[in-house]
């Protein structure tokens, strides 16, 4: 279990005496504040190494967007019922099914019991919990609207989960069919085709081009199958290494944005996410530059992330949001126009959330369109490969039957 960090500090009191000690605090700033309150002069602060929870290193238990949404919904209901914060955390830790989230909630319960804020307790787990959620909780604590903030976050993460599920579902079908198609072709080349090779060779008749090509594939796969598999593994590893580099990731993400059908879907997904997240953050009182920064972390494309970093920089210099967003030349004109209208009328948050509603529906339509195009294409591809194999086998058999007749 993660514990509150401990800091070793040195300070000087009003009489010039050096004071040393160990102080348990959420972060370094809390230690500085403690020293300042005692009217000491800060000399040195050093965080002591602490034990890490083995579960923090585990990749087996993850916290999904659905789990976060459910946590926010349940927590909001508990607080609205008048249950104290500490008791609410204890109740949530008991009823949460996700092991990782249960462990985090138990730790948060212990930390808040010691007098720390909920957002500070959550920051101890900032690698596991969304940065947006932590900042929204902090804003809710300051404004005294924690229950409303949690309810808003529940709706936000529920919509985000549904959109992710739709995109994942659309991608799963073609991948599964493609894997099955490859498995069927390999099975036919290694099991079915060899059964006919000896018969074709014994006939002595000249074989058609497609049949010779098919036999070559079959023999090559049987003799060098392991070599081909090794090559595929090596290419996969090299590709993965390249895509993990900054240049490789940027090149791949740029390609995805420009890819037919998939690129358009991605842009609409990013538009919906940008509008929903930015509108939600700004509505709850988070300032615009911090909102843009947090929003950029929810976007998985590095090209869009870099563009939003530039938007944040320009807005921080006093420019409107509309100009740098338009200069990115990534998002649809509708988003740009809605931002312009929102800034002019002072209703930017409302305009962003309306845009999010529209593009979330657009994403659903785009997914339906994509799957309706991909399903027949995959069936034709699979049918074409099997038809080619069958015809390549049947063609010499027809020739043999003609000679016999």
C-alpha cells in the first residue's frame, strides 16, 4: 500500500539554531509551508525513499473508464445522502469490485483520515487516476461543489467509455475475420494443396499458371514456414521499436489522420473528446489554459497533442481559442465556428458541449458506415482467396478429365 511520503528537512530557527527532522506530507510544498508557519528558514528538504506497493507495478489489474465513471456516480450519490467524506471513501472501498481501484480507495481513506484533502490523496496515485479527474476534484473541493463535480465526471466518463467501446467494437470484427482468413488460407496451403500435388505430378500434364503459383506457395510454406514466421516476428519487433520512438510515432499518427475512412473517424473522435473534456473542465471553473493542457492528455495522437500544446501557449499569451485551433488545420470547421461563436457570446462551455453531443452522434454514424463498408469487403477478400485456391486445384483436374475422355 502506498503511504504518505516522508521528507527529511533542515531549517534554521530565529536564534540561528539548525533544526532537523522527518515530516510526513503529501508533497514538498506542504513541507515548505510547515517550515514557513513555524517561522523557520528553510535549508534543505529531501524526500526519503519509500516502499512501493507491488500492486502498483502490476499490469494485470487496470482501472477502466467504466470503473472511473461508476466510482464518480456512487461517490456523488453517497455525498448527496449526507455521508461524511471519510466514511464515504470507506464505503466505496468495500463495494468496489476492481482490485486496483479498491487498493487505491483504501489508501485514500487512510490519507484523508489524517487530515489531507481528497485531491491530495488522489495525487498519490496520479499514475493510475486520470489527471483531469484529480484537478476537477480539487476545483470541486475549493468551490464546495464536490458532489456536483463528481456527478459531472460520472456523465463525462460514461460518455467517453461508450464512445471508446463503439470504436473498439468496430475494429474488433475486421481483425477477427482477417485472422480467421489467414488461418484458413495457411491450413489449405499446408494440408489441402499437398494432397493434390503428387496427383498433378504423376499426370505429367502441363499445369496452368495459377496452379504452379499455388504449388510454389504451398511448397515454400512447408519448407520455410519457420523462416517466414521468424521474419514476421522480427519485422513486428522492429516496427514496434520504431513506433515507440518520437519520430516513428509522429509519422504513424500523421498517416492515421490522412488514411481514408479511418482518418475521418479518428478526427471526429478527437473532436468529440476535445469538445466534451474542454467544455466540462471550463464549466466547473478550471481556467482555460489548464483545461487545454488536461484535454491534450486525453488525446492519443501525438500530432494533435503537439498542436494543442501550441494552442495552450498562444492562449496563455492572450490570444483567443479560435485562432490557434483554426491554425492547427485538423479539426472540422464546425468546431472552429462554434468556438468563435462561443467566445463572442460568452457561452464557450455550452457551445463546446453541444458540439460534443453532435460529434458523438457523428462518431456512431461513422462507425456504422465503416463497418457496413468493411464487412462486404472482407467477405469478398476471404471468398476471393478461397475461390482462387479451389479453382487452381480444379483447373488441372478438368484438363486431366478431358484427356481421359
